[in-house]
C-alpha cells in the first residue's frame, strides 16, 4: 500500500510512492532531496536528481550523499537538467520514465528513484496545463506498482498559490506546510499501461466552498474521462463533500457524456444527489459510513 496524506519529512517512501514537496528556500529542498535519495541508494535503486541546467550545481547539492563522483561513475546516480526529463507531450514523457525504470532494472538496480525541482515547468504559462495532466498520468504508473519512487519539488514564491494548490492536490502525499483540503490521485493497482489515464482514481479529504473551484480545475486539468463512459472515484478516504462539489462532478461528467461513481462514498453525499436529482453522479455508500 503506497503512502498518502500529509508528511513531515521525506523519509520512509518506497516503490509506488509519489511525494509533493513545496519549499520556500532551496536549502530546504536540497536537504529533503538528500534525505529522499539516500534511502533509494541504500535500497539499491538507481537515483536521478533533476533541476538546474547547471549540472555542477546539482552535484554540489548532493555532496552529503557521499562520493558523488563515484556514484555518478557507476551509474547509481544521474544528475540531469530538468529539460531532459520532461517534454511537451505528457503521455510520451511518462513512457520515457517507464523506459528509464526498465533500464534501471536491466542494469541490476531494484528500481528507480527520482527527485525533481519542477519549479521551471510549473511556473510556465505555456507548460502548466500539460504538466498537471502529466502528474495524473505518471501517478497512474506509480499506483500500478511500478518500481518507481518520486519526489516533485515546487518553489512557493515562484510557482504561486493557485497553481501550487492544484499540483499539491494531484499528489497522494504532500508535506505538511502545503497540505490541501482534498487530494485527487490514481488508485488502480491493476493498471499498468504507462501514458494512459488510470481507470480508477481516489478522491480524499474534504470538498466544500473553500476549495470547490480548485477541485473543478483539478478535474479539468487531469485529462480524466476524455472518452466518456463511467469513471469510478474511490471515495473511501473522502471525509466530506458538499452539494457544490457534487454539482461540479455532475457537470464534469455531463460535459463528457458519462457518469461518475463515488465508490464507498459518504452516506450524506448519496442523499444530496437524490435531493438535487443529479443525473450524472452515483454514490455507492460504504457500510461504515
């Protein structure tokens, strides 16, 4: 079972885990990156560190890991400019990471662990929409059980509050300083085709007036449900959703010619759907709700 929720440190993560870390200073991110990558090296994973186009600066960031030159020399660690790891096509970028995972396994590593300072991509007006879609696609690959563990870093002052809220909400795990009221992420352990939207998505936390607009934006940017039909949301960790959130789901499904099923959803959500006669939303209430 991969981790989800708010965390205080970048330790204790393994294959399938996908962490969002919002930072105010580069030093905070650097410390967490070392923390995260050190566990990967100990576990026999190949590690990638992506960020500045200045590879020397990346090397300096990781001096506390140990003999960086030796780690790079034996290909246990790669220092990569961010533009080499992310392209304009989200599906192709995910397929690229799938190939990197396979390369790591063939080379004898137990998997791949990646830390990326995603700030440059997230702050770009031209790239942000596709990058948000990429986050949902890659999370589907994580959730499918791929031997991949990742941490995405975002510099708060440069990315801005609205984009940060959306990006944090599209990760299963986030640092405490940036935790959002809700999370929307992949939840299908049987899905294994990189680059294809996950068949099952989890929605967790609380959705009310304070965040319903962000919820609508996350749904829109996620790329989910493009082909219509039925989209199942695992709502086992959804504590509360008010009528506004349910109307957003109804409108989202209607625009795509399908229906949304809240599986194991709160009982009160089912009652609201009945009262408002929302035709595109079904609630399968959990027995313990």
